[in-house]
C-alpha cells in the first residue's frame, strides 16, 4: 500500500514585473516579529535591571551627582505620565499603556515594521511600554532615575524631569517612526 504525502503548494501571484510569494511574505513576517520581540525583551530587561539597581542603591528622593551641575542619578517615583503629568492616575495610565501596546501591535504594518528601522522602532517602543507597564502593575508607580539639569546663577536648579531607560526607548522609537513616515512621504512614488 502506497503512503500519501500531502504537499502544500506555495501560493504565488504573478503581476508581470512583480510577484507576490505567500511563503516569502510569511517568513518575512515571522522574522520581523521575532526581531521586534527580541529587541523589546532586551529593552525590558535593561530597564528592569537598571531600576532594580536604583532600588537597591538609592533611597527614595536620594540623589548622586555624576557630572556636577549637569547630570545625576536620582530615585524618584512617578504615578503620572511623562514629565509627571496626571499624577495619581496610575491605574488609568496602566490601562492606557496596555491599549497603546495593543493598538500599536495591530497597526504596526502601517509603519514599515518589515524594515530594519521599523523593527528597531517598534522593538524600542514595545520594550519601553512593557517596562513602565510592569512598574505600574507591580510597584504601583514608575521608577525614574536619570536627571539632566543646570545650575542657574542664583543657585537654583533648572532641570529636565527625571526619566528611565523605558522612557528613553519609547522616545527614540517614536522618533524613528516619525523619520520613517517623513522619509516615505518625501520619497518619489513610481508610477
């Protein structure tokens, strides 16, 4: 008795000069998602490791000057959003972060997530969102520890709000998305 082997044919569409190969598209899709997930995991781990280091070396409100008059490590807690907006709305912000994560995941293909720059952008954003969301759920606030500042002539400190690795990753990722979008809008379209 002969055994039957079922071979799935590769779905392929030919449009003259352009061919759509379903298997190639699916392989690229899997690779791009894997790269995004791998970078997101690295960012999440780096964010959580640096926050644990801060939690174990600095008391809440403590500061350590690195470059006097310019840069220091601090241990600040934030129940709000960027630049301490919406203080005390931790649960609402956790829900917003979760919804943003899902919305970005579902719409990532609109932002060139198949390109290396797009994959880096989404890996940074997803890792950053996950890092701060983890803080909001587990610690009920976000640990911020990087602070840039200047000393004014009167001795007062003028500074940028404290932030963390997750915040940096989100900002860089969003900046890359803007660059990708701008580049695509300014690229001449072929007819």
